[in-house]
């Protein structure tokens, strides 16, 4: 059941993602917010990942699409963490 909900969430995010123009300001604001998270700090403290976060448009769009107002909700927070980690790992493999 969780995988079905996750799949639906990912599809909804991709649809929303394709319609919404994400600004550089949104990306930078979200990065500043995420800098408070230990899991995100681990990526920033690694030169390889830090460069990807700074320069990779795919990663930056995913970060910019996060709704910071919903990050206080544990389920939303965890889903976004998984999304960011997946896209970083996928872009690292390329």
C-alpha cells in the first residue's frame, strides 16, 4: 500500500513539477531551509555532492519544488528527503 501511495505521490509531483516554473529564489530559499537538516548537511559537506547541488538543474528543480510550509509534517518531510536523496544518487551515477 505504501508503494502505491508513494507512486501516486511521485506521479502527482511530476505533473505539478512540469506545470510550475521554479525560480532560482525558490531553490535558494529551500536550500537554506534544508541546510538545517542533518541529512542534507551530509551532502553539503561532501565536495562531490555539494557541486551537484550547486550546479545540477535536475537536483535544483527537485529541491525548488519542495513546499517548505509542509516540511513540518513528518510524512511529507520523509517523502521529500527520499526524493532529494534519490535524485542526488541518480545524478551521481550518471
